[in-house]
C-alpha cells in the first residue's frame, strides 16, 4: 500500500495498517519545466498558486485557470476542485492540465493520463477524488500570455434576475475574466476583466498595502453610488485579490446583514 506523508498538508485518506510503504510527498513542490513553444508548464503537486504565478509571470504568462488563494496547491486543486474568474472560458483547474502523472497505488507503475489516451478515465475522474484513485506526482498545465495590468469594469444591478441575465450575456465576449458578487437581495455586481495596458484615465487600485481595502469591500464601495465603474489592477493584485480578505468574508456578511456570495461561471 502506498501512502502519503505530507507534513502540514492534510490528506483525507488514513491507513492504519502497519504493512505499508511510505512516500514522503513534502518535497514534491518543484517546477520542472516550461515549454515556451506550446505554452505549458510541468510542475509537482505541492507547488502553490503563488509559486506557480511567480514563475510564469516572469515570462508574462499565467495558467489558463489560477485560483485566487496563494497557498492552494496544484495537487489539491486537481484532486479537489478549483475555479476562478476565467472558468467561464476554460472550466475547472484540472481541465487546463494537458497531462497528469500518477503512480498507481496497486502496481507502482508510472501513468501519464491525458484527455484522449488510454488513461482518459483517470484524467476525467480525478477531480473530486481527493487522492483516492492514484498518487499524483506531476501535472502539465496550459499557459497563456497576459499583460501587466487588468482593466476591471463593474456593473451594479438591484434586480437579481436582471443581473443574472446580464451575466449570461457576457458569454463569448472579448473579455478575460468574469465573476459576480451578490451582496444582498437588492445588490449584485458583475465584474469583467481584460488584460490591458496601463491607462492614465483610470485609477490603479492596490491590494498589496497593509491598509488596502479587501477586494469585496472595494467592489461594494465603488458601486455604492455608481451603476458602472472602471479601474485597473496589476496582474499580481488581481489574481490574488481575494487572498487577504477571504477569512473575514463570513463575518462581514453577518455584521452587515448581507447574503454575500460569489458567482464564478
């Protein structure tokens, strides 16, 4: 029996038998190779979103899907689920992996699973498996080019049904990111994002300072008296915009009386 031993990283399967071979996964956190021609990166499962972004952004690239929290790992997102604001184009995090490398728990063979090869069932079934199908050792992730700045456009709706219809209307538009925050029964904000150059006529909003607003507060505040608003973020601030304030979102919703929810499509 092969079993994970990942210190500080939880694993849902517990094997209490004494006859097992331990695999120490704590060092499986390396970036192995970047293919600039095919725009793909091969990484180990312990690589975090922050490490993945820091490496790819050196070359003005990011994964097609990059969930917004810095310390989520590649393995966790593949064997759990991972979405973000480019999911309306590309799906879940595991959908943008062209290869998944496993070691079989039963035969110790190395398996490379792809969407259309002999191990396609493993490739398609791994999402939500929580490591129960095989041990993930590496993943090849598709990349795309991105500018240093993201232009955000905010649309406020007081009628949720109307807002949802508008949200659906953005499918197929020339945008890179799409999401919505529902603050209450009478306030929904749709946010679209576009990879862009720096524009002097728009505010450059910072999420990096110790006193920066949390992102969902920023969205709420700029749309208090406006139904339409635009500003810009650096790509680093944008991709991790929820990281600082995520822990407090539930408390904020309770205090303010909001039914706060995030929609990614």
